[in-house]
């Protein structure tokens, strides 16, 4: 006979290994008196949650997905395997009291009309989480919440209906909906209602499920006799704009599914307007947070030019306001555009926002170009003095606030300056040399590095700590870790990883925002033009990775567009005749794209027509004139990630009998040394070869 299971616990995990560990430990204590099973569905976490589960909790039933299938679909995977009389959906970022499950199961046993129930849910600070029980968000209920009336009138039964804030949080009662962060479901109700709607990737799936439970005649109860702590949204809170988009898409899906036919179309537009406005507010907030340094420098530049213009015009006889504003707008507009362009190519705001040397370089270049333009544009010849004064003043104010922040960071460890200059850092490696460096970073008083964790070159050590620092993932998941943790800098230890692996990893990440540094065993191998800084006696060399530079990427794309457009224009009569006639002979082929994703590419067996199609693909951004070899998706995923090309350094050096390792060296050389002139040289060599 199969053992009787009273309670099946289903947990969906995504990149919250530490929270999952504590949640399972608290569940162990709460489930001592209850026959149970625990099912964890992992949605392709990057933090090695799976290896931790297999090592620390072998009794847990684990479903490890290869990709993130979404919260609803993952819960359905767990529910399909669950065998218990009751089914508990619980988030991994929760802590359960010892008596919570006993009391909730007892309540369900004694309340036969209860299809599902939840307990009191607390925030990490001990306050009551108002969204643990709420109403079904009908258009009017959602509208009062969207415009803020629910917060203004929390005791109103009309305006505060969404979160039921007018109800006593210490009393038991039936409600319309409960949170999926802790939802205990009766099996009879589950068998009637069925699975969760997988169309909800994340958010509102619990509202939809509660609505369906109500429709089948069951009640949902809020039972505050015990409580849990919920560290809300730990796996998603790092991307607020993603949260707003996904939440509001789900909210609209719920409205469309259940209420679309009941209300006038005006309600649809009200909901859409509320969703749009909320998204704009959050996006604006995120934009200001990410771009305040750019906006501040632009504001200072504008003010400096304005003040110098006022001084210059006061010195000039025959003052006219129309001359003042006309000249100011043109000079200021030119200065702003040049400044932003130079800053973009210098990666000023992508990687070096607080660099004094970089802002000096940007200012010198900007005002040199501007001064040269005033010599050629005679109508602005009087503005040369303005440019000179503005250049000096701009350098002073832009370096001044950076110096001030640095001073604040050095004098007070809790000051804003200290936090702003610290770079969120991942250290790649798990050997003794890496551990020693991690110790130095941790104990360095004036360190500019905020060490988030170690990235192992081998999945095995994940889940433990090395030199007081947690191992947060392995090298294959580095890209996702960089995105989730908002990493500014990645440091590689060459004691534990080869230079080839470093470049492979960098090409896979393909991020201009992240700084890459290395602790080399042999400095002469890769110093080149790179800069060197030190942590104690450890040299950190910035890797010279040409294909990742903003200027190189921009100039390469501009060259691709210009060359492809000119060639297609010259061949216009030919391909306008050829394409309609030969279109049926073309076929779609799937190749590996720039980031290792499948890309559809139309090709022809005819060489000339295939060249035309390739040039069109260059214009569309699917190919480059010079790039990686074209690899079909039925071949293994490429080792180095960069845009496929009509030709490339590897392609022109491919000869029969040449070893694969030798061909890979050509790809490594191109990644490290790519430039517009190298691309032109490769194109000429390819043309000579025919």
C-alpha cells in the first residue's frame, strides 16, 4: 500500500537559493506531525538552487526545468505530482511558524465548505501584509486602487475593497481571494477547479484561481490563528519595470477573461489608462535613478553656457533678445549633442559615471569640436569666448561634484558618496588565490568593491561559502547572475580559469555596461593597452576586449548599414527582377544568432540571389558583413557569441585539414582585436578569394 499523505507542499523556486533553504528548514519543523511530501519546481535558476536541494534535501521531490516556464505552469507541474489530501502552494521566500500548518489543516478538517484558506502573512518588519486577502479586482475595484483612493480611505468599504483594509486582521472570515504565497487547497476543490491558468506567466494567477474556486461554490477563508513571514518578491523585485509590465499584463488578462463581456468598453480604456500611467511613473522613476548623472551633467552644461552667454551679451553693444536666444539655442543644442555623442563613445555613463579622468576627456573633446565649429560658422564667431569660458567652467563643475562625492565617501562610510562609488562585483574562481583575494576585498576599509559573491568554474562548490563569501552560481549562469544582481564588475582569477574561457564568457555576456578585469598569472600576456589597478599586492588588469566597445559596435553597425544599402541600391534593378521570379526557390534556415538564440535566415541555392538575401539580412541586423560563421541550429551551440557574418576571419582561414582549435584562435583574435579597419581588410581578402 502507498503511504497516506495528508499534505502536499508545492514550491516554485527562481533564483532564491538562500530563502528556499530557510523555507525548507522551517517547513521541516512545521510538518513533524503531518504525513507529507514536499515538491520543489525550479524554473532554471542561475544560483545553483538545484545542486543545493540535491545535496541538502534529497527527500524533496525535485522538478528541474531547463527554462523559466512561469509561475502558473511550474505550479501545475507540482500539482500534477501531488498526492495529498490537501495541497499547499507556498513561496520559497517565506518562513513558517511551527504551528501554522497544524492549525490550518485542522481548520480545513472542521470547515467543510472551505475550498482554500490562508493564514496571517507578515512583512519582514513584522507589519501585516494587506494583500494576503483581498477582493476580486472588478474594473471599479481596480480603478479605486489605481487612482490612489484605496490608500487615502483605507477604512472605506467602497474605496478600500481591493485589499479589504477595513476588516480586522485578527478575525477569521470568508473572502473573495487569497494570496498564492500561502494557499492551502482542499483536493476535492482542486479536482473540480483543475489546474492554474498557464496563460498567466506571473501575477494574478492566484486571483484567477480564487475566482474559479468561488464559481464552483467553495469558500475561501482568512485564518489568522497563526502566521508566516513573506519576504515579498525576492526573485523579481530587482526589475521593477518588469514587475509593472508583467503584473498589469496579467491584470488585463484577468479582466478580459472574466469581465470583458459584462462592462461597457469605456471601462476597458479606463483600466488600460491606469495600467499605462502606472507603468510611466515606475519607468520614469527607474530612468531618473539610472540616468541622474547624465541629466545632472547636461543641466550643468546648459547652465554654464547660459551664464557665459549672459556675460558675453552684456559686454556686447546693441543687445537684442532675439539674437541672444537664437545664438544660445544653437550653441547650447550643438554642445549638448556633441557632449552626449562623445560621452556615448567614451562609455562615460555606461561604465565610468564617476570617473574624473573620463569626464575631463569628454569635456576637452566636446569643447574642442565646438570651438572648431565656431571658426567655420562665421555667424557664431562672437561665441568663441563663450566656448572658452564655458569649457573651463564646465570642467570645474562636472569634476567638482565628483570630487565632492569622493570626499564624502572617504570621510563617512555611511555617506552617499561611499555607496555610489562602490561597484557591485562578482569574483570568478573558487581556488585558494581567489579566496585570498576575496578576504582582502572584504577587509579593505577603502575598497571600492561591493563583493556580491563568488562564481564557481565548477558547479560542485555552489551553495557553500568560501572566505566568508557565498558561492552564488557557476560560470554557465554568469549572464543571468549579472542581470539579476545588477553587477557592475566581473573579476576573473586566471589561477582558476583560462584566458580562452574568459573571452568565451565575455562574448556570451556581450554587455558594454559591465567592466571585466583579470588577476593574471602572466601579466605580459594581456596587459596591452589595458589599465591596471591594485588591491593590496594583487594587480587587476582591465581586459582589452575590442568587440565589446561601444564605439566599435556603433561603427561596425554603421559600416554594415552603409555598405549593404549602397550595394543593394547599385543592384536594385537586378534584385527587383530576380526576387519575385526566384522567391519560391528560397528557403528559411535557422541559424545561431548573436546571443546564441535561434534566428531565421532566408537563403537561396543560387549564389548571386543568396548574396542579395544576405545583404538584406545585414540591413535587418540578423547578419554582419564580417562576423561569426553561419551555424545551423541542428549543430552544437557556438562557443563564442557575436553576430554571424557573410564572411569572417575564421571563414577566410578555413582550409581542409586545419584543426578546430586553430580555427578557434582566429575567432579569439577577432573578438579581442575587432576594428573597422580589420573588418575592411577581411572583406578585401574574402573578395580576392572569390
